């Protein structure tokens, strides 16, 4: 186990929880930690490209995909979302207060060398293809997560 | 602290989060870790037997119990559940893709020696009796959890 | 890293998750651990005073504040809340069973020396002022959290 390694499982695809995950990840990376974020289930939506990509999908995969937010700019809040109004309000307030937006935090994470891994098994279940996710992502399963968690001193599940 | 011990608090009773918890737990156990899962609050619903069991309960306990899902096959999704339709859809897709179902993962966990502990205090509050839970479960409180977490190198809260 | 230090990020402002957080925190403190709880986003609502306090706020801050529960007695359940009825029912049952209420658990935490820290960045975003929170709280950011997590052997995210 190293003092300077952290892992985060990002299970949630809610804006507020995604913000918390990236604020922790970027803070740790800025302080010299090696950080790995594992995006699984709804958390994969954070990594989706804003524009639809032409990929072959079954009807159910397409249905599932169409019901989920497409990327960091489309996420809702876990509470007080009111059909997206709450998320818009929070983003407006964050801009006013000069707090980084989620897309900025993601860019920052990549610049800081935070490793972002998409869970290949959830991608399969949810019918999400690598082409639909932003660049700079790795793909792996639970064994990779566990190997990294074993070496880390802080492991969080953002659910 | 041992390199090969993990604990998971399973607070959530949502199908998607329960799947994540068991995939992590079973993966760790398969890789040689000692794993303990603590089921508390809504997480207790994962362990409920599908069939109602005759036990003495107060009116409120009975009311509470009747509003909560009875076991791993009845859980809903934390998002896009649409009154159970989302959960059915996800189970259908998982079957198509040959991914293990939650009841299979629970069986697998027991075969792998994952220790499953039900939180006795939440059982008391929610009016759930040991007879209502599946076999092979232990019963303990927060002190037991903390003792195990102190010996583990990965501790997650699945909330 | 010390065997006897724990940190909890309390992101959720739901009654059930707040109860779980304080039961873990107080249990650990009673068993001799140094415990720090970081309250962020919705978790800040747990620390709000029941009575409104006269502070200068923008219209949006006031709006946001008015939609969120004011303190430990006003929180809802994450499931089966039914507009507060579920939370009332759970509090009634807990009283019947002589389980500590959330306000009692908070008092107990303070008596046991649990350090309670409010996230200054979320306070800024959500427009919550220090005067609006209960006494005995510290204020800090993510760097402080990470410093403490590095020294702890159990770190949980209650989301």
C-alpha cells in the first residue's frame, strides 16, 4: 500500500456527486497522489460524448441509452432537480461564484494525470460503446479495480 | 491491517447498487481476500426471503415491511425504475448478455466464503426478524463492523 | 497512517444516511478512534440550525436555502419518505425502541470529540453561512479532508 494512491468508484451519474468525485480526485492529484477513477453503471454517463455517435446497437440498448444523460453537461442533481431546473440553477450559481464546471474539472483531471477507467462489464450491460465515450479513457473490469485499491490508502465509493 | 481483507457496508437496497456490491465482494473473494459485507437499513431487503414468514410484529413493523421489497428478485433500480419496469429491463438484458443475476451472485458469494452480516440494530428499527432473512447470515452491530474495518485495507460504503 | 483514525464524508442530507454516519462515527469514537466527519453538499443541511438566522443572501441563495431541510429534525428519508411521513414514522419507531434520535447522536458525537467539519466550498455554492450552522463546527476544504484521510485507516463516503 502506498500513501500516495487513491481510488474512487464513480457509480453515480448525478451532477452533484460527479462534482464531489472530481473535486476529491483533482485535489488528491494536485497534492501528489496517484488517482484512479472507475466509472461504472450510471457513472458512465459522465464520460459520454455530447453528440450521438453512430454505433450498432440492439433496440433495448438504444432505448436505455436514449433515457440516460449524454455527458457531463446533461447530468441532473440527485435532489431538487425538478426536471433539470435544479441542475441549471446550480451551474448558474457555480459560474457566478467562479467555481469550475464539471467539464472543466474533467479536463483538469486529465491534465493532472488522473487515470479514468470505464467499467467494461457495465458498458456491456448498458450497451455503451467505447466510441461513445470521451477520449483518454481506459477500459477494465473489477479485477483491475481491486488490484489498484489494494495499493491505495484511500478508496471511496461515490454511489 | 491485512492486505487481504475487505469490508463493504451495503446500506442501499437498490438492484444496481446491490449488483455492484456483490461484484466487488465476489471479485475480491475470488482473488483471495477475506470479505465481509454488512447489510444495514434498506440493504437488509436484499437478504429477505421471497416468501413471507409468520412472525409476530407490531402494526407499524408490518406496515414498514409490506412497503419494502422482499428479497433480491424484487429490488428496483435507483434510477429509471419506472415502477419496476427498469429493473425488469435490466434483468432481461443481463440474462441476454449472460451476466450473473443478483440471486446467483449471492449464492456465489456464499460459496466463496464471503461473510454476510445483518445489522441487528437496523433489523430492530425496521422490524425485520432473523427468520425472514436467507440462511447463512450472521447478526452483529457497529462494533463488529469497526473491528473488521480496522483489519481491512479496503472499506466501502455502498449507499 | 494510524490504526485509530477514521474519516467520513457526509454528502447526503437524508435522515437514514445521517443516522448511519453518526452511528459509525460515534461507535468508532467510543472505541478510541479519532474521527473526522466532513459535511458537504446536502450533508450541510444536517448541521443547519432549526431557526432561520438573519444573514445577507442573494435571491438565488435564499431560494436554494428555503428548499432544503433546516437541520437534523427536518430531514427526510432517502426512500419511502412520502413527503415526510416516512421520516416521522421512522422517528416514532426509533423512539418506541429507545434508539437515539439524530439530534441526540449529534450531541453525543460532540461529547465524544468527533471533529465535525463543514466544507467551505459547498457552503459558498449553496449559499449557507457559518451563522446558520450549529456550534462547534470547523470550516475547511478538500485539502484538509485529504490530509486527514491520508492519516486514517477507514475512509467512507456517505452519499
